[in-house]
C-alpha cells in the first residue's frame, strides 16, 4: 500500500484479524498481547501502520522502518523535535549486525546485555550511528521476527512527559492517533532503558541511566 493511501486511512481495516476488544480501552482499537494477536499486529505494521506495544521497560509506539510516512506520524503525534532520532527494536543481536552495526569486541560486550533494558548506540559501516535494543519479551521478539527483524520505536508519551507504563496510560497519551494498541498489562520494569553510546574510539558514554546500571568507559 502506498504511503499516500496510508495517510488517507490511518485506522487500517484488517480482514480476518482477531476481533478487537473493548473493556477499559473502549475508544481505542486494541487487542490483548497474546500469540493470537501477532498476525494482526504484523499485518498492520507491514502495511505501514502504527502500533502501540508493551515492552518490559515502558510502552512503545512502533512502525516498520520501510515506511517513513508512518515514522512522521509518530513524530507528529508525540510533538517530537525533528532532530531527535528513534531507536530500532531488534529481534536479536544478529538483526543488529545485519543492519550494518559494526561488530567490534566493544559492541559485542554491550550486546551481552541483550535481551534487556539497554539501548546501545552503535557505529555503523555506512551512515550515522543507530540506537538498538533487543527487548526482554519473547512475544515481542517474535513480532519483530515477523516484521523482518527490526521496528522503529519510541516511548508512548507526548515529548517531555513521563512514558506510559500500562495500556491505560498508553491509550490516554496516544491511543486515538494509532492503528492498533496491544494490551500487555503493566510493564514489568516500568523504567525506561539505559542508553549508552559506543564511540568510534571504543569509549562508552552513558546518555541515560535506566533500569540497567552501566558505567562510562574511556
């Protein structure tokens, strides 16, 4: 489906997908995050839609990296500055290396914390560095595999506000603007990931301390 078609119809029609549930999220097209909901969620993402999904840290809003119009939808709904990048959620470390991240010994030491609450900003063979995270959620990693191994993702919140830690907070923040919300209950950790940047010289810079404690390394 072309990006222009996606813009005309933000709420995607999903024939044959599981019936959306109402419960406490009556104004949001939502599904419980179970194996049965993976085909519908993958279908939305692979057609250029935007999905709210649970991780072990906080709730994220995601799109497929091949759809720049979907990424701009997320940027607009969050009121996020154009210069601020979005991380890539990856199914596993191999998906990170396949994306062009340099597989140095220092990068592999960071990758040893995956799956887990670490966003590692890694130099790439070509182009700018990217922030990658492999979530500690088997169901989410399976969704990532169904979508080609990687999704663009950022926390569910208006820029500058606290991130959503459960489906109700996520629905209140951005639910009306997305195509699907996956309800996985409360995030297990409820704290954003640690963000660490690996510099070209091998030094490690901590940009945000989250639920994983890391020390900077010169």
